[in-house]
């Protein structure tokens, strides 16, 4: 054994060869360690940055409280979706670049490709997700007819992002401040640790449509109606303009023809109102409040199993006869709570129609466009 | 402790970690943290019987940080991201363990099925992760459906791997007994 060692030591290795072998070893160790060291780090940093960026955008949208920031946001607002896309494309480019580098270095190919695919899918989906978020909650437009009774109930709906934990605290119209009837704390809205508001009226893909109830006496109502703009105020003080159209047409109630009535909705866009008259009457027109004339259309009415349309005005109905009115509600982001029926020389034959717009993603887009 | 005994212990604790992982608890707040602590604890215990270097503990730290973040900052987007990323990291951990399993198998010259089982595990887990990246842009029913289906598939592959690990453990154990018997 020792002899062999001695012999080995005696062998003269040329200097250049020795150096080259040393270089080779060095390079080999470098190549072995290089990918392990920096690629995962860069990848982690990129992922963290991307996540942080998206979350920052997300959180930034929610908590814009002061005026300066909201002015800034409204400027960003017009750019928002291109910005998301630019950011997303940038992230995707970074990921592609890193994974190409990593593949060249010779790391685990399948793993790198898998990570890249997942990240690109996540970023793409997040961009679509962010594009559908609202900058600010939006109040659903409503047409509401006020009665002369002492207490009026007012139901207003508003659309918020699912992430948005704010809720409407009160209604404000100039100097009137009306608190919401069912004030919910955030705690009450936690279901299984996750936020789900209990007053949700419709659960959309990216937004919740929530209900706000108010009660007002006639005097307050008059003040609210007289004020130019009505706001819903959130718990953090942000004011949302509420496009609510109030009408108060007392002459309808005063000239009401005696009847029994009920209404039922046929489908999303049609409602049938049945009247049973308690006196003879003649009608010559279809009655809807002026603001809703293009939103609610007369489809037909039925008398003695005969169908009539708008060209058959005027017509007469005798006591005890049943009259069925079918109306068509145009698809619009609008909640309706008004009287609809017929009018004629003898007075009005109306029934209060209560309809909440059913929101599809199209309609949400429409509300958003109208709001901006 | 002899090498075989260490390997048996390693496999045993790995099986325990897989067992804790059977039911997907991420949809319940805080429950997932408890589960993570149990699972990662078992992983660490299992790794204490393995002398070579692996990046598993780094992965576990990342997954834990993500889980904590998504628990304490309630943002939908963060929840979706962390759901996908945590599942991805968990897959990476299992892949590392797969390498260990393979090395154990080779040491004992077992004609085992680790490669086959791992291949299926990786393919199905990857499909689930891909499907979960889509969760944020679908309706509620689809969201629930995708999460439920994914959890079910993960349960299935976890059970398969669990059974495989138990079988491997039994094999290693029996073999080590044989060795000690022969030495006597």
C-alpha cells in the first residue's frame, strides 16, 4: 500500500494539466451550486413582489378615505384596467425570463415549467379579477313612490366588492341624517370566520348587493325629496351618491277606483297585475310615473279572456269584472316601487309594483359605466 | 441506531404527517393553522432521521408564513393566491420526500412502485392546483365545486401515498429483522 503511494507521488503531473483539472473542479462546483443559490431567491422575490403589488392595488382601492387620495384614485380609475394588464404582462415576462434562465442552467425542467405555468395562470386570473372590482360601492338606482302615510319605509340597495367590509351607516340629504334600521356590526357578518354580510340580497361573482333599510316620517320625507342630492354614507364616512328618484303623486290615491288587486311576477321581466273592480269605469290610458315611461311598457291586458293591446284604448269595465294587466320591465339596473295601472275620466286604477333588478354581469357593467 | 431503524422511523413519521393531511381544512379559518402545525411537526420529526440536506424546511417556512398571512389579512385575492401557493409548496415538499423514498427503496433493492405512485401524485396534485388558480373568476357554485373536487382528489392521492409509505415501512422493517437474525 505504502509503495503504491510513493509511486503515485513520484509521478510528475505537468503543471498546466494540473491547473486545468483544478479549474474544471472549480467550475463543476460552481455549476452545481449556482442554480441552487440564486434562482429560487430571485423567484421568491419576484413572486413576493407580484403578490405584494396586486394586494397593494387591492387594498389601496378599498381604503381611499381622504379627498387627495380619492382624487388620485379617480385619475387612476380611467387607467385602472390597462395598468393591471401592463403589470400582469410585466410579471409574466419576468417569470418567463427567470424560468428560461433556470432551464439553461439545467435545473429540474418539469418543476420550473410547472411553477411558471401556475404563476402565469395566477397572474392572469388576478388581472381579470381586479378588472371587475369596483373603485367605490355603487348605489342601485331606484324609483320610489312615497305615500302619505305617517311612516314610509325605504329600501335602497347598494353594490360592494366582496372584499369590502364597509356598510351603509346612514342616509344623508342636506341636513337630514337618517340612521339605517338594522345596523350590523362587522362581527355579526362573519360566517365561519369568513366575511359574508347577512343583508346580502344578491350574491354576484365579484360583488355583493346589499340592502339598506330606512324609516322616515312624512316631514323628513319631504325634506329628503326637496334636497338635490341624496347620499348613502358608509361607516368610514365615504359618501355614495344615491340616484334615487322620489315621486309623490297624491292625486292617484285620491282618485282611486275601488278594486281588489294582486300582482305576481311572470318572470324576470314581466309582471301581471289582476284587478277586480267594484264599480263601473272607463279607461283611456296606461299609467306609469313619468320618469319610468321608457322603463315600463304595457304589454297587454286581458278582459273576459280577450287580449287587448295599447291600440284598443279606450275601454270600459263593469263592476265585478276581472282585469289582468301584463307589464314588461326593461332590463335596467333599477329598483322600482311605484304605482302602475290605468287612468281614465273616472280616476285611476293602480297597484303598487315592487321590482328589484336582477343583476347579471352585463347589468353590473352597465351600472359601473353609468356611475363613472 | 442502525440505518434501517432510522429509515423505519422516518417512514413512520412521514406516514403520520400524511395522515394529518388527509382532510383539507383550509376552508375553515384557524383550523388549517392547527393542521399545518401538526403536519409540519411530523415532517420535522421525520426529517430528523434523515442526515442529508434537503430544502424541505425552507419550503415549510414559506408555507407557514403564507398560511399566517392569509389567516390574519382577510383579502379575497390573498386567500386565492395563498390557497394555490400553499398547495404548490406542499406538492414540492412531497416531491422532496419522494426523492427520499426512492433512495430508501434503492438502498434496499426493492422493486417498488415509488416512481409510479409519485408520478400519479404529482400529476393529480398539479391538476388540482391549476384548477384552483381559476377559482377566483368563477361563480360561487363553481368555486365550491372546484374546491370540493380538488380536496377529494388530494384526499385520494394522499391515501394512496400513505398506503405506499406504510407498505415500504413494513418492507424495510421486515428486511432489517432478517438482517439482525442472520447476524446472530
